[in-house]
C-alpha cells in the first residue's frame, strides 16, 4: 500500500503545500481500486488519493479508514488492516 497518500491537484497559488500526513481525516470516497481521502488542514479541505496493488484489499482498508474518521492522518499509517477472510462457524 502507498503511504502517505498523495495529493490530488495543487494547494493553489500562494498556498504552502502541506504534507498529506498533516491534518485530520474528514471523509473518504471509493472509486474502483482507489480511495480519495478528504482531509482538513488549517481549516482548508484537501483531497489525497491512495491506490495500490492488493493485499490488503481496498475494501478492507476502506472499513478501517471509515472507522477512523476524525483521526489525525499521521496516526492512520500505523493501523492494522485485517483481511476480509473470516472463519466459517459450524
């Protein structure tokens, strides 16, 4: 998996470019095999993109990140991502 996420677009003219690990996760959107993270830094909304070859599966990472809305981005890189494989009970 690619960490930290990469910015989509630029910060705009006259705006300093913050690292994608700065800020707070406010939301995310899944587009196929890519996750777009909505991050707030100093009151500004930014979007960062994550795309990689599994494992882990995109859906597994999505579940972990959805449960982490409101967390600082720098803390998300250390989270464990469980695999989607579940044991079947008999």
